[in-house]
């Protein structure tokens, strides 16, 4: 008898956007990380520290900066870090109209 090889489905890591609570593939979200230096955007997803994930939509970032991000990172966000994150947020596209 010959054994059949069963194709394995590759595991895709899932993460939740802290702004809208939607669960998506990790690669579709942006990681924000809390490090010893403060809170910063992690484009590679590999920085050491506690991380949280957000869509690349301004509406999710606005909700995140109101408190959800600080709660997910288990840390207060300093005024300097908040200004840096808002600057990053302002470069993001507006939310698309549903329709």
C-alpha cells in the first residue's frame, strides 16, 4: 500500500485590531509596540516588547488613541509618544465610505 500525503493547510496567525475589534491576518494589521524607550510603530513586527495591532485606517487609530491602545499595551502613553502616533495616524487614509 502507498500512503497518501495530505496537503497541510498553512497556519496564518490572527490578530485583533484594538480600534474596531475585527480579527484579521497578522500581516494585514500594523503593530504598535511598548518598549523601554516608549511606544512606537513597528513596521517589521519584530521589535521586542508588548504589542498591539491596528488597521491602517484613521478611524481605528482615533479609537485606539482614545484609550484602547493604552489598555492593550498595559501602559500610559506619554504626550511625546501620543504626538508621534498622531503624526503617523495623520498620514493614513481616511475611512472608506460603506456602500
